[in-house]
């Protein structure tokens, strides 16, 4: 399937911007959705310079789930049809703060879990009517197993994964493909404050390249980089009796 019309929710994220740049050279049309309109305008100008046919910007705060449906409907109206919709918004919560500040924990769970789920459901309504296209959502390897260092984030991403699994089977019957993207460590502005292990850390463009290939292949689940599939298989295989004693 030719990817021509692209909707990106959370378009100011490092991974989303890298994905958009890769498609821009193919003369694609974009609708970029995000909270920071000034940054969206900068990205839009960059994509136009890289060869995008058209770029439109829609403001939306991902915390405002009540407006998700209307925002997505507006984007669809702008593009007419959507070949690829990417959900890329989110944050990386402070686990220690989440354990002490319950309001913060709820806020972060809703942003990384509830908001993404609502977007998937709203997008699915339009894709079902259209009868084709790809819905891609960025989850995380953190959703594979709750770990002491990031279980609030992992719980939110686990919810996204469970929703994606069921929705994928539902959309398949309508000719729509759903891709769940599970990055490991990625060097982006969101992780700039962390000391990431160099050998296991990918650039945003490396992840974007993997996503573009997975969309073209019709993959269901993408671990990126590839070695995270095997790392997480090992982590999931550790017996609970041992796992609870580890500091992962």
C-alpha cells in the first residue's frame, strides 16, 4: 500500500518527527497534532522543505481526552483519507514521585495509557469506514513486564498493548492493519536527562527507519531495535521468585 496521507498525533516527539522526515521525501501530505503549536509550525516548515506535498497543524492537548474524537475527525476531514495514523504522544514519569504523589501517578497513567487508548478507538472508527490503512501506536518494552524502576509507566504501556491486541483482530476484519511499536532506549529530548547504555540505545532516526519498514511489511509488533525482542523474552522468562529480588 502506498503511504501518501499521514496523520501524526504527538508530532513533536523525537520519534514522531524522525518518522515524518522519512516520509516527507516521498511527497506525502501530513496533519500534525500536538500541544506546542509553535514547535509544530517549525516541524511543518522543515517537512515542507524536505519535500512534503502539504502540512497542516492541529492543536490538541493529549490530556484532554474528551476532545480526541473531534480532533481526529478534523484531521480526517483535512486529509480526506488516511493511509497511516501514528500515535506518538507520551511522557516518561518519575517513578519515585509517582509512588509519593498519587495525583501525579494518575496524570501520568492517563497520559501514557488512557489517552493513547482513546485515540486508538477514535481512529478505529474512521479506519473501519475507510476499509484500509495502518494505525500505528508507540508502546514500549516497559509494557512487557512491570519492573521496580518504572512500573507506573509500564502499566500504562501494558494497557496500550492489550488494547492494541484486541483492536488489531477487530480491524483486520475490516482490512485495516494495526502496528504496535515497542522501542527500548532511544536518545530523544524525553530521555536527555537519563544516562542510557550506549550499546543498547538507538537514535530516533534508527527507530523511524524500523517503523517505516514495519509499516511497509504489515508487521503486527515491532521491537526496535531488534535485539529488544530477545532481551524482553529473557526478562519475561525470569521466575517471579528471582525477579522480585532484582533491581531492574
